[in-house]
């Protein structure tokens, strides 16, 4: 039985490997800003991206959903990140006097294109345009980049063959155990 399960694991069609960790995470702070359109006003979002273990690549930032009369510009549009590095950039949002009042949802995204994979993450934040805005949380934000002092670890990949093989061994072992147990129970009964 075990040999049948093990043999069937090699007949599985080719499936791409599964990543063992998240390559990229994204956070945006604050989750909403209020801008005044009468005289125009500006505020900022801090956009932080963190690379997972084994990640090495270029990350591009983008924003979607800005209404007419509102500009949304990143301080840095592209950054290269090594394994376990963290980077914070500033998204400056400005409402011009002709901005239409209302509540809007902005989608802030970070994407990375590797040799064989495309990965993107996004967060949504709220933009409120009214007659008079609120004072910005800070006078602006500054970019920061910090890296984990430990050496970058390898990127672990789990092959679908390895997963099926391991599942086959567990299933085969469990089935064998149950059959042996039943046989012993039958031998003890008079």
C-alpha cells in the first residue's frame, strides 16, 4: 500500500512551487486625511514596504482613485530592496481649489517584477475633500530605509512534489498502522 502511494506521487503533473513566505508587505498611515478645497491644502501618507526573507528586487509604488482636482505624488516611485529590508516613502496629496467635495477611496500599491513572478500588494485609504481641511499630521514625511542587520537568508521554495510525497508518506503510514492494528485485534479475538 505504501509503495502504491509513493509511486503515485511521481505521476503528479508539474505545478509551480509554493512560496514559504510573503515576499512583500505594505502599510499606509494614517488611514484617512481631510483636505480643504477653498484655498487648496496638502497632506501626507507614510507608505512603508517590507521585504520578506529571500526577497531581492525593485519595488514600484503607485496610487489609484484620485478625483479630479487632486494630485497624489510619491516622494520615491521606485526602490530596490534586499531581503528583510524596510523602506518608507511619502505620498503627498494636494487638493486644488477646483477639487470636488466628497469622500474618496485611494488605492496605494507596491509591485515587484522578478524574472518569473509578478507580486503586488495594495491598501485602501480614505480621502475626504471638504470646504476646510485639517492640519497635516506632520510638516511632511521623510523617507527612511533600514535593513535587518542579520545576513539575508535563502529563499525557501516548497516543491509540489515534496508536498505530495510527504502527504503520501503520512497517508501510507497511517493506513499501514490501521491495518496492522486491525489484524492484531482480529488475532486476539477468539
